[in-house]
């Protein structure tokens, strides 16, 4: 039963994005890791939605946001995803 409820988020993660948006510059490493892990999971099932959000976040990123983006893209980097590599390069 719980999986059916979660399936809604797999199909359309957009309702989660405002929450992530509010937390993207949180100074707590615990929160940053949670946001990054959430984005990492969304990238697996809704790549285009998640990558669009990350692209927006690369504009004038705080140090917290840079860490979140790097951590969120870690699996895409392992997969040699060129878009992810370009986004990380833009953070330097």
C-alpha cells in the first residue's frame, strides 16, 4: 500500500520541488544530504525534471547548494553523463 502512494512521486516529482527549493541553501549538512539524495533519486526516474531544477540552481550557487548539486549528480558522473559533467564544471 505504501508503495502505491510513493509511485505518485516517481511518476511526477514536481510537488516535491518547492520543498527542495526552500531547503537548497540550508546550512545543515544533514538537510543538504537529504536534499541531494532526494534529487539523486529523482534523477533516476525523472531525469529531465531533476536536471532542469539543478540547472536553475547553478546560477549564483551558495557553497551549500554547490555541495548538494555535486552530491546529487554523483551517480550521473559515474555513468559519464556529459550534462552532469558540464554542470559540475560550471560550479568551479
